[in-house]
C-alpha cells in the first residue's frame, strides 16, 4: 500500500535529486523509497549483527580478487564503501 509523505527539503537538494532521478531513469519517489529501504534494512542487519549474504552470482567469483579487507573486522569500512558506491 502506497501512502503520501510530505517532506521539507532545501530547494537545491530537491533539484539535484530530481536530476539524479531523471539521469538514472527513476522517479523521485522511487529514489527516496529505495534509499529509505536501504537505510532501514541495513540498520536491522547491523542490529542483529548479521552480514548480508552475497548473491549467488557473486559467490561464484569469491576469491578471484584479492582484498585486504576482512569481512568481520572491517564491517563498518565495507558498509561505508557500499553506501558510497550505491548511494550516488
């Protein structure tokens, strides 16, 4: 069920977000919904100390690329990298 939501956001931010949404082929509502969904899912996962399971297509490639990141020790660093990559 979809519900309307009223937000108060700086005009410049709205214009930038509209342009980003247009460039990525999304509506502004879809963009915001996706962002909020990621935030809440990530928060739930972090609360439960779960590491999100990688999709099976990536599991096949596991070990191909060497990384100095330890998934357990560097969880926060990995999260920040993912946020930077996918929230642009």
